[in-house]
């Protein structure tokens, strides 16, 4: 079973781009294993196991002008928003909070309190059982958006395009299995 530990960010390919995708999953104690069947394809996303390091990374000079999407575990995001009640980095444009399916209603309630404070960020709640799928969907759009950041027909652009195609194939397999699954 692949998890967050199997995501290897490709800094050579994605560090110098106009947008960043980050994932925060800080666990103190026993961590819940969240399966990511396609973690090996998600080299476009940088994983942080520490909220402070994640926030510091967003606020470095080289990242201040980049548009950032953050996937964060609900407990980590709740603590972040509670501890930093006044602000989030202005370049943090999307916050996608993942949680257990049973906790979605609770997360929606506390997230609603914070959403009003942040005009520049959109919030979305994702259940952990759909996280792999949501990361793949996000990856297709994200890599397509980054395509113009590369020099045309460069080696790096071709590598990014191959990553894009691999994610498309993984999604095609997902949809094929969904289409052929027996009715439940």
C-alpha cells in the first residue's frame, strides 16, 4: 500500500514554476495510514510532516509570488487556523482539507467559521477515501497549467508532459474500473 511517504517531490522539475502544490500531514502519535494507490505519480506535490515547515516554505522569498494549493489533514488545518487566527499567506489560493468520511460535517462547521476571514482562498473538504482520486484530478489540471512555465520543447517540458500522461492513464484506469464495477 502506497501512502504519503511514497510521494517523491521532483524539485528539479517543479520548484521554479509559477504555482506550487503542497500537502500537509503532521501526525503526533499513531498516524492513520491513508492509502494513495498512485503516490508514485504525484511528484508534482511536496509533502510536509510539519505545519511550521510547510508555512515557512510558503513564505520564503522564492515562493511568495507563486500561487499555492494546500492539501491538509483536517486536524492540522484546524490547528493552523486556530493558532494563526489573523492570517494565512496571501498566495495560498486553495485549501483542500481531507478528513475521514464520518468527520465531513464537523469539518464543514469549523471550516465555515474560518472561510469568512479569508477572501483570497477557497476551501474544499475531501474525504480520505477519495484523496487519491482528487489528487490525480488536481494533478491533471495543475500540470496542464504549468505546461507554459517550461521552455517550449525543452527536456523539462517533455518530462512534465510524461508525468501528465501517466496521471491521465491512472485516471483512465480508475474510470474504467468504476464503469465496470458491479452495482452495489
